[in-house]
C-alpha cells in the first residue's frame, strides 16, 4: 500500500470510529460526587439529609442518601457538608438582551430564563449554542419580537416570520397601558393564536384586565405572563383557568418597579444586590428629579395601589388549582435581573404561598409550564445538573434563597460575571 493510500485509509478509519463511538467515549468523561448536603430535589419529596448528588458529563445520574448512592472510584468528590442543594431557579418571564445579562441572572442562582421578547442576535446565538454545549451563564429560551399586528392578515404574517426565526414561544400584548394606548383587538389576537397553534407554537400574553384574561383564555392563549390587576378574579374565571392547565405568572416585582424608586429602596444597601447590580441604573433611578416624578406619576401610583389586588389574585388562583410560574419581567431599566427573582419568591410567600409552593413555582412547575421539564426543574437522573448551593434551607425561611454558597450549571461551578 503506498503512503498516500495508507494515510487516507487511516483517516477514514478514525472518522468512522468517531461516528460510532458515543460522545462520552470521544471526550474525557467527568464524574462529580457532591456529598454531605441536604438535598431538595424539587420533586416535592422530603429533603434528604447527608445526601449524595452524582453527576456525569453535566447530567444527574443518581441522588439519594449517602448510604444508597455508590460513588465511582474515579469521581471527583466535592464536600458540601452543612449546605443545602436545590434546583436552579427558572424565571418564566424575563428579558435578556445580552450574554452579560444572562451571566448576571446566573450569578443570583437563576439558571434558566425564558426571555419574552425583543432579544438581540447575541441572545439568539446563545440559545443555539446551548443546544450543543452547556453554557457558562443562564440557559435562555426566547420569544423574539413582541408581535403588534393591527389586522388578522398582519397577525398571520408576523407569526410566520417569528416562527421562521426559530422562537420557542410567540408573545403578544393585549393592554392599553392604563388607557394611554390602543389595545389589540380580539379579531387580531385570535388570528395570532390560531396561526401560532397551526405552526406548533404556543402564545404568551401580556395583559392587565380580568375581562381580557377571560377572553384570551377562551381564545386559546397558552401562558398568562402577568397578574390580573384591575379587579379581583371571580370563581368562574378561577375555575376555567385551573381546568385549562394554562399557567399564570404574577410578576409582582414588575409592579414594585413602577413605584419603588419614589425614594431610595432599602435593597440598594444589600451587599448581595450590590455584588452584581447595574450601577448605571442605580444612579439613574436615584436622581431626585426622577424620584419626584415617580411620586407624582398617576400611573405609578395606580400600579402601587393595585399591587394588593395582584397579590390577592395570586393566592385565590393558586387555591383554585392554577399552576403558578415564577416570573418578574426583569430586563427593562430598573428591573434588576437576578436579584428581583429572589425578591419575587419572597413576595409570593407574603401573598400567601408557602416557601415550598413558591420554590416549586420557580423550579418543577416553571419547567412544566415552559415545557422544559424533560431536562430541567428537578434534580433527577437524566436531567441537567443545574443547581444552587445554599447556606440554609429556603423551606424554613424563603429569605434563605439569598444565602447562596455557589451556582452550578451542568455540574460546573459558575464564576461571578
């Protein structure tokens, strides 16, 4: 055999072998055993003390009491004695305009973000990249441009356009901004919903009024991305929403952001907030003239007055069997990504949920609502090992979600942005 032919044969054999071998055999497999912590796996099961979380190549392969999980001899052992492990938090309604923002989310333990609108090409690229390589920032799923058609024909064309771009969900607004804008008509939003469904996509809806929530649910909307805030929900709507299986995202911190900067908020002095906060935003909202404008803004004061309505509706709908999905609408200026999600959980408990229920809304239930539960939301065999290590249990006090030791995505510890 001549040298050139020999070379070609060797190359072909190597290529064929690479195709036949599984990925783990072609690259160095990494196994990590996290030991000694109390494990909250997110399934609703009781916490396991002195647990072992076994991870191989970024995915969970076993969990349970240390006495029941066999650790391979070649595994890297990471002691987390005295700590608490819980699934990474999922924000079902945020806005990510850059990879840097995704890193900020992750720095606070938000390991997945469903970005509901107006993402940049950089964020689209990050979403594509995570399909083959675990990210070093929060995972992202996205809606693309928020659709604003004015006719049924435009609605169908705009849906076709965003589906062509490869979005994960379609997003629309049905809101008049407290009477200052024209609201999308039923004919148009029905066309959006029908066209999206015909193309295999779900529709998330920004709304404010109970009447619109009722009509949109009847029209087939798939995800309610804000609280009903104009009035208390009634029994027929609560029952219809609970029966439908459509999830509800309260976004209480969105309401807080509309009025909280009428003075300097207490959280501006929190060291955890300051660790990753956007200082430019802080300077802007701290300007005396801006604070005075917020104090005298009729819209800000209206949102402030109706926050208790949103809180009561959260509790009423949850009691009626509606699945809550934690979301915040963070991303616009003053809605601080990552930290607001931790405050959202605290507000949900203040509104009447237990810490366990609030945590479920940001882990298992959030994953189910966004159809990510095959891969995320709980720490079970086969799923990505996205988790947060805490210094105290959030089941005892929801505020303990702030007491973070470390954040891990695909079994790899993240560094601060």
